[in-house]
């Protein structure tokens, strides 16, 4: 990828620029907790987006995407928004940096990525983060790292039409090799935890399905959580988000909310605690407990939150049968991936079983991605 980018940059612009890299992400545990003010537990991975960039002395940006085989050129004012959807991410980062008082001038860029698309690994956050980090470095803006993550998030909100949380951009910017990060979505406090699963592999099984419904179903679950939190707040005024509530407090309002709202809230309150329990387990290198908590999360997402689907439940049950240490649906649900913690000696048999049995049942093969926890946004030497 690096050679391809460097050759293209030189052929287009006749000189060399500076290389930067940012990563996609996984979330080990802590699903649907972000908008409930709870914890998420992501890490950057060994798939990412690399860009070569150099200021060009004009007020125009020229950026070439190797993956789309397309050039975009645009100015730096609001009315200069490019037509290409992929280029809006780069434009949005420029505009959001300028809004924060940062200096942005014209530059040339070439980028490419190896983040698997559609697998829920946040290729868009990796793209935003690599340009936010690079622009900050090239133009000496000294914008602090959390604000770089917010620049990516605001780009999604204001230029790409996605009202995302902060987790993806946070992981892309703050990722550290050999560590996962517990982020408190209410206070923005974060802490690194060691992740050295010696004797285990972290593998994603991509079902290659995405069921329709996802966005409307997502909104319905958000509303359920908000109704449950409001009911609890009547008895406990300090409850701002569902993550502030205790299980006992939910029980107090069982007859005041629908059964559906109760189940959604029950999952979220349990999941907030599971993130904390996983952190404790990692500090004592107890990966068996981590795995069991992952299975509990899958059960909650499937039965209480109801965001799983037949394919993901099949993969989760198959993981249990193959003695996989931990497995759960990762991401919003209704399709996508399971994330699995697999002992090295069981890995080959598990992957063989997954390919054979999933294909036999659903008529198409899943995709397999081995992931390693890696560094986030950085300048390459």
C-alpha cells in the first residue's frame, strides 16, 4: 500500500510528501452503551488508511483516492463542498479544523486503505482521523487529540449526514498497540488497559449480511432507553442517562414502562457493568472471564435488545460448540460481524467449521479477519 501511494503521489505531483496512517477499530465489549452515557471499550486495529500529503502553496486541495481511482479538487470555503461522497470526508475535516481556529491551506494528497468495507470496522473514522492528524501536524495547529476526534465526529454530522457517537474517531486517534481503551461516553474520561492475549487470537467473522431496518430499529431502541431513564428519573432525579441507573431502580418502574422498554434497559444496565468487569479481568490477565462476559453480551443483544439475527446467532452458537473462549455480535447489529477470542490450538478447527457450516446453511461463505490491536493516528517515518 505504501509503495502504491508513493508512486502515485510522485506521478501526479512530481515530488514526495509526508506519510501518515490511521486505523480502523474493534469494540471488545460495550455495545449500544454510548448514547446511554455508558462505557465503550474499543481498540485500534492493524487495518487502516494511509495518506501522503504535502502543502501546495495554493488555496485548493487536490486529493486522489487509489481505492476509487478518482481525483477530487476543492477550495476551503463552505460553498466548495465536493460532489464525490468520499471527498466530503476530507473536505469536512478541513472545514471543521478551520471552524476551530486551525490553519488549513491547499495541499496535495493520495490515500488508500485496507479496512474491510461493510464489516463495521469504521473505515470512515480512519479516513477522517488520518487527515485530521496530518493537517494538525503539517500546519502546526497544536489542536489536542480529543478535539481531533471531535473534528472527525463533526465531519460525519455536518458533511456526511451520519449522527454518530465519538467512539470510532476516538479509537482511531488514541489507539495504542497492546492496549484497549475504556471511554466514558458521558464524561469523555478514558483509561488504557493492557491487552496481551498470549495464546489467543482475536478474529472477526463477517456474516456478509446487513438486514434492512437497522436505522429505524436503532432509533426505536434509543427511544426505549430514553423512556426507561425518564421513568427512573422520577424516583432518582440524578439519573441523567440510563448508565446512571441501578438494576434495582429499573425494577421499581417495571409496571410503569412497557415490557419492551424494560428489556432494552435491562440489557444496557447489565452491559455497563460488563465493561467494568472485563477491565478488572484484563488487569489480572483472566481471558476466560473476558470471554464469558462476551457471551453474556451476545445473549443480551440477541434476547433483550433484539439486534442480532439468525446468521449472527448461528455463528455465536457454533463458537460455543467449538469451545471458543468468547464470541458476540459486534456493532449495531442486524448483520455484520461476530468478534471472537479463540485459543491458538482451536483456531484452525474453528475457522474450518465456520466456513463449512455457515456456507452450508446460508449459501454464501463468511469472511474471516484476524485482527491485532495496533497504534492509532500517527506520522510515518
